[in-house]
């Protein structure tokens, strides 16, 4: 029994599961406190997860599709944060990289060659490239001139937002909030998905997301590049003394991180909307990605699961409102999860205290 | 909670609130507050100034002190001997109130006391001279001494009278130091005197010295020994934490030995030899002599020419440093800490940029190369701070052993894919060969290893890369005697294989015993290079202090 508890606290995965449960617990209590039935919250969540409406017994697969579709940007932005985090960097710039990816994808969609099978690929590739450029810029500043990536990413987020507005307003048919519709060749809709998920927005982006997860895992865990990056993340000084090119690792890791966020932007632009958007504010996927990576311990699998959780919660929001539960509860649950993750060190302290007590017993302290 | 006599907590809470500055007014608060209780105690005159009985202190995962007893007579110099991690510092931290014991009791002059924090210790007349001084660099000696208990005239700071008292104290105890000098302008030895004066100014009767000789030159050590004797003659009780046997033999009256947190015994120093003390400390027979077969050095393998290193602020840290190291010889760099050793190591390995000069390895200049390129040219490095520069704690032994060569065959396969199995079997081999003790073999996290085993991982990695030149910094710092012997033997083995070895160490003993030639560094330059048996420790000490001209005259 004792041993299992120790293992639990030491295992990152188990802690994440534990904090998610704690987060839901707090959410449940809050719902009860505002005088609503917490059961309705879980009904909404069940429906978001499985498409099954327990109240009327009806099944609608569209909800599954939407949950998956919502998860895609969360997972990709989580990978963006997570990748940098593994190299010891804090990438708050996921949002800016996402916006830049989105903007460029919109641009290529509107102005690019309308060739079936090439158009959207070009748009996605450009989104990935510009995202990685946006991130790589931060990496170079950090690696060469020791500019704090926290500061530079935050600033670049705003630059990205307003740059995006300037660019999008120049697009054909631009009004204050949207551009002209994209041509068919630029879209990444998947007719098969549309059919089987009852017209959800689920699109080919999910394949790209799955490839991104595999790329993340492969680079980090399997390659020589990832080895150097992980060493840099754990102990930069030792990595440097061992000859690992830490400057290159840092710059490159930010570029790769940016590529994930840029891809998210591209997928949202071409998959969830049929026209270009003139952003009036941030979409916040980049910021939510920080929480996703935290819950997922910056691993490929963990981030994917955490992203699915966040996507599911987002999809459940509308359903909860339909059941008179304030949708803000989902934000509170997300926030609580992050707080509990941060409290992990407290759990470790508690474990140390228990160890100490045990040891004292063994050596006979009265 | 600690085991306390009933009725005591209220007493100590009072002390906690009492600022350190007030301690001069109430010399012995025990008498005033606890006179009723103390009635009986006073009848019994204790022969001991301090008694620590059955002290147990645990940290998560470690029993630092296991029912340790320490009895220190009045006006004696009592040495506390033990290896790194034996629990000396923990015990003294408990006496000084930095830690609270889990159980056990402390008696001062036969009266039980509860020392909840350093302020209580100070008010009870216990002073501590820390290994790393706690001084404000741009304050004067007097300002540092009165800090925290500044004398005032009305509402104005009265430094004059304080300065006068400091001068008196320094005269009384033979602690020569200028009360008005700035700390940054005086030597390390003098800074230590300021720390001693701080305790005396606070009326300490018991003074704890934590490894006081670690930062001193041999001459300064001699002077400190005289100071300790003078303090004893003036009626002070001295507790000396050390692992240096010679110092114990020289000044101590009695010695208590700790080993792995347990009490081994207390001996009269006059009755035992250094050898016996060492055996009590380690728990087995110890060889002092280092066996080093003769070896004729070969060609110059590493040549340092006119090196100059500046720090970030442009201050020159190394100036025109020249040194040649041959095949099959160990060259030691002796010097007081902070005389350019770290910069020298950094410049050779490539961690710190060189502002001028040339580094030639086996005939090829390497000063323009990256760290990795230097490693490939055959430069091995065993760093000073092994947790910071030597190993990645979260990586396994396998990953750490491959960290300098993972990007090459056999570890790297097609498309940059790594062969972790090859790493494991490589590490397995090193674990056998270098006797690395670990819980799970190659997949043990390096951070969970003991210091000695971490050092073995580093040594194994560096040696397995067959370097032409091996740069070694403080290779035995913080290790136990067994590991020290092992690491030194491996370094000598490398010399026999014909490697050129540069050893930078603050332990003069280590340099004197291991090295074929000894280069003394002072203020960033090599002031002299001597053959092993052609120079005494004393002469080196003079040169370390920067007075090589006098030494040669």
C-alpha cells in the first residue's frame, strides 16, 4: 500500500490523472454550490465524449467529431509548448506562432494556385514554415544573445496579432472581420468524416496532428538530435561541457516548437473556417497549449491525452449551457488542474515528510 | 518534536523573540528566567562545557545523526572528525540552532537548553565561524562585526566605540586586523579573523570552526593554529570540524569521531596516531602513501601559451599563462581558490572564451575549436562541480556514459536514430570495469547515485574515450576515502598509459602526492613550476600567497 503511494507520487502520469480527478471534483463542488445539479455537468461531458444524450437516449456522432476537432489545436499547441519545455525553454509564444501560421495559410488559400491536391498542401507547409520561423527567431535571440524567451515570445504574440490584422485586411474581399471565401482547393474538409460524424467540422487536420505527435515522439525519444535537446533541457551546463551544441539545440527546438503551433494555425484556418478571419483578439489556443503540455508532462502521449481532455471540455461547454450549467465551470476545471499540477511539489514534500517519519520510527526517535 | 524537559518551551519562546543584539545585556538568560529550576543543577558543577546526548536527526532518506553523543570539556580544543557525509556539520548545525534535533538533549555547563535558532545559540555564548564567510564585501571590518547589533548613542550609530572594542578584542586574542579596512581589501585569512572577532564581540565562550583551513594557504593555517591556541588560553572552548588529521594532531586536545552518522568514539589526541584516527574515521585500514611508479615523460602533448582570459566585466582573470604538459606526466596546478583556476579550466575546455594566447594539443592549435571539436581531438575533462558540469542527473548511467559520443557510431545509426541498447551494453561494460555501484545498473538515474559513484561514471566515460590529454579538476572533493583512493589510482593508471594529465586541485596534499611537476598559480599566472620532490609544501604556500620572489631569494 505504502509502496504504491510512493510510486504514484513519483510517476508523472499518475499525478496528472490525479490532478484531473481533483480538478473535476472541485468543479463538481462548485456546480453544487451555485445550486445546480452536478449530474448535468457529467451528462454534458458524457455527451461530448460519446455523442450519447442520456436524457432522451438519442445518439449523435457529431459530438465525437467536434470533440476530436477541438482537440487538434490544443494538442498541437501543447506539443509546441512541450517541445520547448523539454529543452528547458518556456514557450509562451505558441499563440503568436499559431496566429502567424493561420495568417499565412489564409493568405495562400486566397492567393495561391488553385490546383486540387496542391493548394491546401502549400498553405499548410507555409503555415508550418512561418510558425517555425516565428519560433526560431526567439530561439536565435535566446541562444545567441541570451534574450529571455518569455519576454520575446510575449512581445511577438502581439506583433503577430497586429501583423495578422494588417495582412488580412489586404486580402481580397476583406471586411473588418473576414475576407472572401476560400476556393474549394484550399479546404481540408474530409467528406468521409463529414458523412460519418453527421456534419461535424472534423477534417484532415486530425491526420496532420497524429503525424505531428509521432514526429514529436520520434525526434525527442529516438534521435540523436532529441538526445542533445533533452540533455540541454535537464542540465544545460553539463550538456555544454559534454560538447553538445546547446546554442543550436535551443534555436532549433524553438523552431520545431513554432512549427507545431504554426500547423495548428493552418489547420484552424483551412479546416474550421471557409473564409479568412481578420482577428480582433487572440484565439488563446497557444496559451491553452501551455496548460495542455503541463498536464501532459510535455510528452507526446501525455500531451495528446491532455489535449483530448481540453477539446472535450470545450465541446461540453455549449452542452452544459443547454443544461443551465455555466460554461465557465470548464475554465475553472482547467485552471484547477493547472494549479494542482503546480502543487505537485507539495505532494513531493508531503512524501518526504512521510519518509522522514518512517525513518525516525526505524531509528527509534521517541 | 524534540525531547524536552517539561516547562521549557515557554522559556525558549522568549529567547526566540529576543534580538541577537540584546545578548550582551543578559549574559546567561538561563539563570534569570529559570532560576527555580536551575537551583538543583547549579550545585552540580559540570566538567563539560557542552554535552550533546543521543542526538538523532533525520532528513528525507538519510539519518544524518544516529544517537550521537558529544562531550566537550571546558577550555579544550575538541576536534570533530569524520568523512564527508559523516554528520559533523549536521551535529554542529544542531548545536548552533540551524537545525532542530529529532531527539536527544543538549546541556551547556550541565544545564539542559533548547537551541531553537542561531539567535538563541548566540545568546547562550555559542559562536560559529562558517566555512563560507558571511561578510558584506563593501563594509568595513567593524561594520561587519557589529552588523545586527549596532551600538547606538541616542539614535545615532556609534561606530567609534565599536571600532575601539574591536581593536581591544583583536589585541587581546592576537587577531591582527585593521578595524577600519574594507572586507574586499583584506586577505581571506584576515576575513576569517573578522568572523572570529564577530563571535568574540558577541561574547561567545564556545566557538565552532567549520572546516576553517579549507580556504587558507599553509602559512595562514599555521597562523590560525596559533589563534586557536590563544583562544583556548583565554578561556574559550573550541570545536573544530575537520577531516584533516594533521591539524587535529597539532592543536586538538581530544577528538570525537563520527562515521556515517554514528558516534565511533572520543579519544585523547595525544594517545593516538594519525593512522589510528584515520582508521576510526574510515572504519578500516587506510593507506596514506600513493604508489606511483617511475615514468619518463614523453613529448609535449598540451601546450598553453600566453593565455589571457577576461571575465564578463573585462577584468583580467588569467594573464600571460604558460605551461607545457608532457605525455605520461601529471602536472598539478596549486593555488588558493579564486586565483584563476576555474578560468584556466574553462579556457582549455572551451567553456570560457580565450581573449588571447594559444592552446596547442598534440601539435595542433585548438583554441578556435568548439567544445565538441576539442573533445574529438582528444581532450578529456573531469570537471570540478560534477553535478553541474559532469553528469545530467535525470539521465541514466547509460545516457551519461554516451553523452560525449552519442552522435557517432556505434550509438548513432541511420537517420539519426540512436541505439539505446548499445548505450546500455557500453555502460554495462564500464560499470563492471570501474566498479560503479548502482541500484538498477545502466538504467539507474545518475542523480540517484552517491557522489563517489557519480564521479566514477565521469571518470569511466572520460577514460573510455581514450583522451590524449586529461584535464582533472578537484577529482576527490566530497568523496569518501575509498572512492578517493580509487580515483587517484585511476589517474595514475592513465599516466602510466602515457596520457598527459593536468590536475587542478585546492587540496595541496593531493597535488604534492600525485603530481610529477607542480605549477603554482597566483593572480592568474603560473609563478613557478617545480619537480615533485624538489619543493616543500611551505615553499608552495609562499608562492600561492604571491610572494614567490621572497621564496626564491
